[in-house]
């Protein structure tokens, strides 16, 4: 679970990217490229963590890896769209879900 907390640290710079238009400065382009690299790293970590998770019999919640992956892709698309816009289009108004906890299915006892 500590790995997931580290993922959020990488997402903090994304809060600073709240603008529309073209990334004018070379410094901003560089920072946005770094954000994309960090998103790739987070996605790789999540991809490795998902099959390694263990299910406890009394576990009530599980981490929702597919939802995290979808949100990462949405963020990646937003950054890429800002860096190289094709033309002015309305922004996607769908908000990130940001709730990555799944209710665990009850485990049936062995016969």
C-alpha cells in the first residue's frame, strides 16, 4: 500500500497543470514531459502490483487497479492534448473518480 501512496506523490505536479492552450515555454514542455514519464512509471508499478496482491479471507476492500489505470490514461491524454493540440475543442468535463477501493467478494468456505 505504501507504493500506492508514492504514486500520489507523482500526481501532485498535475495539479499545477490547469490551463488550456499551448505550452509556450521550453521549461513547461520539459516539465510536462517529466509528468508523462512519471505517469508511465506509476502505470508500470500498478501493473506489477495487481497480480502480486494477495486476498485475505476477511478482506473487506481491495484496491481498484483498473480504475487507477483509466484515470492515469485520462491524465496522460490531457497532458498530451495540451502539449500538441490538434485544434480548439471543448475539454472533457468528466471528472476523475479518485476512489480506488473495491468491496471484496465474500469468500466461500471450503467444503
